[in-house]
C-alpha cells in the first residue's frame, strides 16, 4: 500500500513501481463537484470545499459523535481549492499512468514493478530549460 502524499500522476506510477498493489489518493480527488461538502467562497472569490480524512477529529465527531479515548486523531481537516468536475482529474491520472507504461514498456499496471528501475538523482534542477 502506498499511503498518501500523492501530488501528481508520476507519484502513483512510482508507488506501483516500488511494488504497491494500490495507492491511497483521496486528497487528490477531493474538492470536486462529485465530492460531499459545501462549496465555500472567500472574500477574493476563490472557491473551496472542506476535506477531512476518515481518522480525523472531524470524521470521528460527525460519524461517531465523539473521539474514542483509545484512539488518536491521525487525519486532518483542510480547505481544498475547488477543482470542478472529477472526470478531468481522473483522466489526468489515468493518462499519466498510461504514459509511464509506454516509457517503461509495461503492458499492464501489474507489470510496472517488473519494468521499473529506480536511480538515485543527485541534481534535480534543470538549468537548461529553467
């Protein structure tokens, strides 16, 4: 399992390449029309949706009425910038996975770990195209 921290489609592919069978990616899919929660607007006209993890204080209070004494709040409650239709984000991630599969010659997602080689990179700043 790859547990969170996903910021782009490449992160999903790296998780699969490292051997994950699935990736927890809830935060990236939050903030869309299809997600529950009220749409909020700030003074500047920016739109947001409230997102909370299922082990957050917000979820425990909403779904169970309290936080059990033996539990710890692990999740967070955050305002997520409104992203519109979910389909656009899903297509972006699926496209990234498909693209990576073509780079590494993997016919199926299950083949990604067999086709992946990780290299340590010492310098990540590209000064040529900066």
